[in-house]
C-alpha cells in the first residue's frame, strides 16, 4: 500500500473539516455515498483509503488554519510551542514568532494562536474519522491496517489537544474537563469530555492499533513516511507517561527500540541537518515532494540559519539558551550543533543542528532517541532506577564518549533524564510538552542571551483557553462557565 498510491475520484474526500462549524462542510459535488465507498473498501481498500491516508500524512507538513506566514505544518506549530520555554530563544524580538516567545496574544479565548492549534488538531481528528467511517465493522486484511493508522493519527491529535487545552494529567488535570471527543464525523456536537475519559480512549485506540499492526505482520522499517506500530508505540509511551501508566510507557518505548532503527553517529548527528528521512534514527517523517512543498514557509526556512529566508525571518535566528549550552560537556558532540561564538551574521549560540542549504528538505517527526528517553523516564518513575540508569547510558554514551553511567536515584535521576531530553531533543517540538509533564515553568531571568526574561511558574499559564470564535460560539454544549481560567 505504501509504494503505489492511487489518485482516484474518491480522493475528493481529502477536502476535510473539523467539529467546529467553521469547518463542518462536505466535499461539493460528491456523488459517491458512504455505503458505496464501504463496499469498495471491502473489495479494494487501497483504491479508496490510500489517497485519504496520503492526505493525512501530507497534512502533517502543510496543515494550517489561516494560511498565515508562520503557521504551516506540524513542525512549525511545534516550533511556536518550543519558544514558550526556557531552552530556545530568538536572537531579536522582531520575528514572526515573537508573540509565542514573549507570551503575548497567545492563550486567551480570542487570540488567533489559540484558535489555530484547536483547528489544526481537530482537523486531524476529522480526517482520521472520515477514514474510520468508511471501514466496515467486518473489515479484514489491508483495511484493518488503514484502521490502525487512522486510530493512531486521531489518538495523537487528542494527545496534543489535551496537553495544550488542559492542565497536565498528574498535576491537576485528571479530574477536570478535557476536550470534546468524537469517534465519527457523524457524532453530534458534544461538550467537554472528562479528561480521564479522553485519555482512556486515546490509550485504548493506541493499544488496539499496535495489536492490529502486529497481527498484520506490518513492516515498520519499510517506509518512514507511514504511520506504523513504531509511531503508535511512541505516542502510547508519551500518553502513558502523562497518565502515570509507567509499565505501559516502558513497554511501548522498548518496542520502538527493538525495531531495526539505530542511533546516529557523530557525522550524521552534527552534519545531517536533522532533515533527512534516510537517517537511521528516523521513525516517522515527511519526505520532501514538490507537490506539497511549502518553500520558504517550511520548518527548515525558520529553524535552519543557512536556509533562512530573511524576508520572513528578518535576520532573526533561533538559538539555544546559554545556560543549557554550558551544561553540555565539551566531550559531548551535541555541543557542536550550536555556535560557541558569534560568526557574522550569526550570533553566539545560534543553532546549526538543523542546517540545510535550502528549505526543500525532509522533516523528521519522531526519532529513536526519544524512545530511549521515554523508556528511561518510565523506568525511573516506576521505581527501577538501575534500569533507567542503563537505558540513559545506552543513549548518552553514544553522544558523549566520557559519559559514565549515572548513579543517581529518585528525583535526582529524573532531573538527569530531563536534562538529557532538553539537550537531545532541542528544537524538535518537545520542550513545552515535557515541561508540563515534569511540572516545570519558565524562568529566563538569569539567562545572559534570552531577549525576553519571562518568569512564569508551572500551572494554568501553560494551558490555553478554548477558542471563542470557532468553538464556544458554535457549540451549544460549551459555555463561558466551561472555559479554562486565563
């Protein structure tokens, strides 16, 4: 199903929408009923579902709400989230991402950014549900694989919605209202589903998806562009850590590690630009194609200092916080991904991690190294310090030849895992979400190179409000009394 994507009339279903009324429209001129498509699915799943799944994966690269300059695709969304932390900064404050970096016009119910994230993740939900609606209950074979892919995609979207629009599950969010949960495009509009129920549904979907992939003998190594059991397990590990299911998180992360991926060597890590689907760590990625290229609005055009389009970026470069840079040992080759000194026109600490000659490159959504960090965290939180120390050593010793296996335990060991996550995954869209899970706020006061000295304690200020324009005003089951506090 991966190698021969068929473009047919039923690809009209790629005109997707969301639960919000602003999006709730059906493709114009369609003359094929759902029942007819379900019959086609039974006969030839690829004919109907391959184009739809292609649209799903392409949306990761191209998705947006307003068509604005700096809101195109999953990695660009995550870049804006990374800037709401401690470890990434803008070298000047006149960049398109200045609002995110300075926490302005950001999380209130009337702010565009609040509506943007809601819209895009719910569009992912709707796209997944469109596919699932066409797969009959008695489906078998290839159709079930598409089902597993769609369930994984939906679960991931809900995971991000819950991370952004509610407090962390184990830090006050468990017993609060979640987000509206839909399993079909035909579901009636609903109110805020309890957080515990949303996460239960997410977890069930991911476990079912993994079981389907494994029963089908699906080859996770055949293509990094496909949603497969490794993608499902990676999301499951994130979710299980969030909800305190540490044995599940450990098992899911271990399953990713057990596949035939391998950690990058120094040459690959420091000179690849982290933008090639062919890298041995790549679990899931977008492979550049002219038909879906965003050109100077792609992730690389914002993050790579050598590919930056100055008309967009205004000569502003993403840099690492000096404090984090100084915590990277000299023997650790990850330090080479940042400039120790200014090199005109680049400031000191500008990242070279994502350097590419242009913006026509792949995008990596998931890497093997994250699985090691998730597994180590799950082991530490589950009380198995020795296993966590070993898992962390297996990753960090590949980056730092002088790294000795940690002897720390308890909270000190978790602090070390947290630090290694910050170093390893810098700029890849994890910090906002990891900070919420670790209950860490923002404190830039002592940073020498941060341009904005925000000090924001962990808690509600990292939880977005439900957007007024595209949800509360159009959903009779959500009122102002259901709103998250500002």
